[in-house]
């Protein structure tokens, strides 16, 4: 199976090793965002997409997640 | 025919310096044989000094062909046998061999380190006819007349064989790793795609790429988190000062806002003033690594450039041998004489005289040692020619650093006033120099911020003009640059002082990395992924460092070269078997990465017309002409296209035009100065040129 974002081999949750690392970071950092600025999941994703400090892979994952935001909100 | 002493040096400039220094009249005669220069000097007897051109011999495989691996049988051969474009070495060796025929004494005067010892050994053994065991050795750290004469008078009775053994082993191990692994990658990619592309890796190159990839992964998957900082502006005696809140990082917006609310419009009270004096110690003398890092930080010179400049200054007898890891300056170099000579230069006169007036000259030294050479220091000689600006800068840096290490520590004072605002504390910080000490000597190269605070007293009330809330985000780790990467390699103990700069350059040449703030390319990622997956041992930093340590031990006579070589082959054998077994898989992965890298090379930037496509350098199928087109053309979305010059090469510059913001390209045509081209036909800069 291919990664949902790039052409690499998917290893977990549909992501390749590199995008999975970024995905994990996004999930982990949401707790900090929620606590510090009370951002919703969607607001959080939008903020990190716009932030120039966000890494390329993290942005790609955030863009992908925002498309499937409804499902993810349920999961979280 | 009159017999003579034959001295072999590493480089032509060194030969000229040595011959002139040893000649009784100081006027050695320059002769040439087939374009190869050599020098004749007279001292106690006739002396012929002949230079090499760095390494004249190299390691190559026993049998011919480049299309196979593993290769474990090798031999030492003249470079022209193994390398294309090294034909001139043949003439060079013929001349040395001819000069060796009538020589009765042989001396190696190559640089006193691993490489220099090996260069001299190979020439004396292979070119001069097995003279390595009867040869003597000159040891010196500067090319000044005095030191060269001294080194000739007190020369070592034989070559330093432990250095030679260490050098041979290093070259052989590096060759085994480099040739086998690079061939495995290149052959795998070529067999899969049918196209040739040079892929390389090596004993140190792989682990270095590993640091870079690890950092790149952190940066690319980085998610910033918000935090807040609070500052305030206070007015003291009519001057406004910025003060910082006691907690540097405030984690929640709610907390930050409540602090702002509490402090707004309130008066401040100076609760406490802490004054502290501290010493700022002088720097240690330069070893090569610290010189390279400092030159990168100050002038932006890559480590390789700094090494090349330092090498030129050394050959001009202006500084001591630069490939050193020592941070020690032994008294034998004669500090006083160096300073006296430096004082002849107007720009150093005052500083040198200040140092000479001291009752004792004692340098502040670092921990690092090098058995062969002291730290880098100025010889005291003044330039005999006009130095280029980069040469002048490096020489000045070395001179000032040398002087700074003899000076007293600087005495600095820091002051922290605690200002209480409605129960919240803010800090007003000041810093000033009480005694300059070494800072005065190293002045242009050291920044010491001076923030002088006004006269304030504890209990004094002050006006808080404004309280400021700043939104901040955590930052990803910084990218390596050539200077910081070199430092990292040094810290991790991989590579040698002489090879690190070249290894970094190779990573650029192979297109595994790009840009000054180093970015790993897709190709770099794929190469490392292959190496980590199929041969993790060869990119293991631990194993590389261990091998490095064992090679250093050969130099100290506490390890045998045979053991190191056998162990290296033992690691390589199973690795190469695995690579061969998975050749198809690896070939596919690498070929795709090469294809992507080649495409990436042609991408100029984002299309300013449609905003979503990428502009690329393309070739017309009809006419074969080169132009810039949008990738969205193939989707029928955008038909932006722009003409390009048809001659020379065009490379994307990865930066935008200052006038119109469109991406720029660079055009290079042979014989012409490269120029930057903005291909936007309506760029204001073009409009201006028309009028």
C-alpha cells in the first residue's frame, strides 16, 4: 500500500515512515495547542498549515487531515 | 657526476622555500625538467629539492574494470595509472626518478602528518627505488628560514613509519569502503534504469549524511507550538528601557493576558539590584576546526575555502602548518620573536608592543593536542606580496587570535534590576566591560554588547509606560551549515581534520544536499535510506568512530594495520552480499530518486500566473528549443511559457526577483560572466532599461 500523501510505502495508518512521524507530531502537539490557546482541532490544523515554521511533511499531513476533519474529530 | 642530497617536498612552493632557506647564499637555482620544477642549493654539499604534487600514488584494484564488486584486492600505483586526467604525474615521476639516480642521501621534507608522511614514503619507495629505509626526515611546522635550517641540521634519522602505516591503512580502508559501496549503488541504479549516474558513499560520507538526514526529518515534521512573552517599557531619568518579564515563556494565552491586565497602568518599584563581576577568558589558539568555524561565522567561508587559504598562507611562510588539531603553543616557537616581527607591521605595532612590555608571555591554551604540530600561529613574517582580501582576512584573524591568547581575561560587569509591578517581577539587564583585556586584541572579531544602565537605587519608583504581549512559536532545530556540520563531525570523532571539509563538499557535488543552510535532497534521503536498510553498519556513527580510533592507534604503535584491514573487510563482505542480493530493489529505489532529483533540478519555482503549478525548464518536442513552462499545462489549466537563451546552461537560482517577485535563473555561457535572468517580460527592471 502507498502512503496517502506521497508515493512511498505506507507503514502505519496509511502513511509512509516520514509522514507518519509528522502525523505523530501533529497529534502530540495538539494537546499543547488545546491547553495554550483553546484551539479546536480544525482551528489547530488551519493554524499549523499557515505557520511558516511548520515542517513540509507536517503541513502535508495537516492538509490531508483537514480534508478528513470530521472523521478525525470523532477519533480524537 | 657530483652526488647530492635529494629532498622531496609535498608542494612546489614548499620546495622553493626549503631550497632558498638551505642555500648558503639564500639563492637556490630553479631548474626544470619536462616542465617539472626543482631547485639546486649549496650548503655543506649540493642539495636538490624536488616537489611532489600532493599524492602521486594511490590505491587501485588489482584487476581492470569498474563494473563489478566486491573488490578486496588492491595495490598502490602511480596516480596516472588509476585516474583519468592525471597524465602529468607520469612526467613528474620520471623527473624525480632521474634526479634520484645520482643522489646519495634521501630526505623526506613533506608536511609532518599522516598524508605528508605517506606522500614522501611512496616517492622514496616507488620512484626513488626502495629508498624508504635509508631516508631521513625533516620535521617542521613553519616554512620560515630559521625553522627549516634547524630542521635540516637536526633531522630525524629515519621516516616515521607509524605515521606511514596509519596513512596507508586509512587510504586502503577508505578505498575499500568507497569503491565497493559506491559501485554497489551506481551499478544497482544503472542496471535498473539503463542510465548511468554517479552515486557515492564512503566510510565517513555515509555517517555524515546520516546527521543531516536526522536533522532534516526533525525540521520537515516539525509542528510549532504557541507561547507568549511579556515585555514592558519603563522610563528612567527620561530614557525608555525595555524590561523582560520574570518568566521567559508563558505557556497559555489566558495566563499571559491576566499578567498584562494586572500590570497595565501600574507603577514600578525597584525591588533589588544585583551587580556581578565576571571574567571572560581569552580564546584558545586555533586548531584547524576552530579556525574553519570562526572563518565561517565571521566571513561565511566554507571549511574547504578556509583550509585552502590557510594552506596558501602556510606556503608563503606567514602562518604555521594549518592541518593541526593542537590548541597548544609551546614556548619553543619563540613568542617574543614572533611579536617583535609582527610589530613591524603598522596595524599590529601598538598591540604587539603592549604584549612585549609584559613581564611574562604565557598563552591560554586549549585541551586538544597534536603530536606533530602546535596550534596555528603567525610566523611573524610579513607578506612579500599583496594578499587577496580573503587571505588578508584569514592572516589577520590568525595574528589577532595569537595575540589575544597572551592577554588577561576581560572583566565584565552584569547588572540586574528587579522591578516589581503589582506583584509581578520584571528584569532590567545591563552589561558593560570594566577591563577590556584580550577583547582589545581580538576586537574586530568579537562582539561584546554594552548596555549601560542609568543610576538607579533600590526602592525607587519608576513609570511603566507600556506592557507588551508578544505571540511566539517554538522554532524547529536550526539547519546545519558547512561550519556547524564540520564541528559536529569533529565532536562525533568522524573523519580527520584534513578530510572533513572535502567530505562536506562531496555531499554537495553528489547533489545529496544543497544550499548554504544545508537542505537534504530527495536523492540524499533515498541513498541514506538504502544504506540504513541494507547496510546499517556502514552508516553507524559508533562503528565509524571506533574504526577512526583504531586507525589513530596505529599512529601510536598500539594497533596493527593488518587487524584493522581484516576487520574492515569482515564488515564489508556480508554488507556487499546483501546489497548484491537486493540489487534490483535498490536499483529501482535509487533510479526513481535520481529521476526525481533531475526533475527537481529543472524546477524554477511556483508559477506566478496560475499560482498552483510549477515552472520548469522544458524542451520543445518540435524544435528542441529550451523554454520555461508551467506543469499545469499538461492538465490544461495554465499555458504560461517564457523563452530562454539557447546557448550555455540555465540553472534555477531558488530566489525571487526583487522587482517583480518572479523566480530567477542563472545563465552561464562559456567565456562570459554568468548573469541572473528574470524571465518576466513585464518586470519593472526591464521597463526601466527600455526607457
